[in-house]
């Protein structure tokens, strides 16, 4: 059984590659499945109508079961060119249990000899919390093994490799004649890599930002997703390094008033100080200022100020600062927004206490 994920499958559709005759989709991020179904329909059924597209539900209510749906999928077309797409949506977890032996035989027989003019999508779409979904992992895996066959494409909506995400991003924006820089892709993965489904929700916003310039850079990603510009973060770090408590707290209040989540501020500070750390390392390796700017994708209007900031750090202080911010980041994720807000207000005092 071939395996795929949301990003890889969408890229394959963009390239015009037809899927296997049977597609099994599953994952906690089941909302992505509707996007896949729409794209598969565009690819497989250029002229979708009531005769060519059918949707069925296994949800405990009265309706057709596996046998009736398989008979419909296997039904020959009067015209050989006529294609049909059938979507079987499993809405109740009880249908993850193995059906009776006769039905199992029917399913296996169809998988062995599917109708080449039909696309059958088995879509696991359960309204469950993340913990409840994890509790079903064993049943889902057993059902997945039952459907395993060379004519089945297994689509895991939870899984996403970084290379697949990058390919999807380039394809998505290429359709709009928008260029997304490598640095912007990396920043997206830095911020949302642990929640790849959230990347999809941010793309229309990035498209709007790039409507005139037709380009997306890391600063655009930073501003759209976190609401924090590189410039405001530089001002925050500059206030820290100057020991200007009033300026630091004023900038924080401004960010809080604009509904910027404390966890986003902390995450951005972690990324920014990691950039300072790398800048310090590159200076020690005798890289030129412009080369450092290109490597770190630092805006030209901030480059000299950034380099001066980097020069003011000792490597030991940077290591201590990064370690403190990582602890703060972990605490914020464990203890919530209010804890993170208070911790950010105290951060300047903790950083001032670090050895220079």
C-alpha cells in the first residue's frame, strides 16, 4: 500500500497525477480531508454532477452499508469514459470494528479488482478530542492494515515532512505568481512545524500580504502569524541590552494591547536570540557583515544595528540567555498564557542578572 500525507498528495494532484483507485484518509486533522476531496474531485471528475459524485455516511443512522456502496463503485458505466467518485465518510467509531466475514470478503474482492472508472475515498472523519483520537490509534491501525493493498493509497492527515511542506508552499504560491523565500519557508516551519495543519490556515493571509509585492519573506511570516514585526522585537531586545526597564515594559504593554499572545512573543524571542547566537558565531569565524545579513536574512535597514548588538554580547552570556529563554518557553507551554505574561514582565530583571 502506497503512503502519503496531505502536502504530498496535494502536490501530486497539482502535477496531474491520478491517485490509486481507493484512497483511505485518516488523522486528527480531519478537516484537511475535505480539502483533499475537493482537489481529488477537480482532478478525477472535471465535470462533477449528481450522477458522477456520491457521498455516503457510516454514522449509525439508516443508510447504505459497505455492500451497497461497493456494488455502486463496481457498477460498470454505460460509457467507458464516464467516471464516478464515491466518498464513504466514517463518522462513528463503532464502524472501525471489522465488519462481518461476508462483508470483509466483499471489501477484499473489490480491493483486488477495483473499477478503474471509479474513485472510492474512505474518509475517517470523527468528531473527537485529541486524547480520544489517540485512544483509537490501535483500532485505526488495525483498520488501516485491513485495507492494505497495492490499489489503496493511505493518506495520513497528521503526518507532514518538511520537504513535502516546502514543495506544497512553492506550488501554492506559484499559482498566484508569488515567490516565497527559503527563509520564509523556514520561519513557517519554525513557528508551526509542530502543528503543520495550522500552516494551511495561514496561507490566505500571506497571499493577501503579498498581493502587491508578489513576494513573501520571513518578516512577512513573522508579522502575519505572530503579529510581531522584526523591528518591534529588535526594539524589545535593545531595551533589554540597554537595561531600559521602562522601554521594555512599554513595548510589552503595546504588544499585549494588540492581542499578541505571550507565548508567541517568547517563541519569537527564542528564535531571535538564536539568530544573535549564530551571528556571534559567524563573526568569530570572520564572516563579513553583508554575508551575515544574507545568511540570517536580516533586513538591510536593521543590519548595522543588529551587528552592533551581536558584538555587545559575550558567547557565555548568549548561551545563558538562550538557556533561560528555552526554560521560559517550556514553562509557558506547560503553565499557560497568564504565567507566560507574568514571566515576560520579569524577564528583563532575570536577563540583567546574567553575567556579561
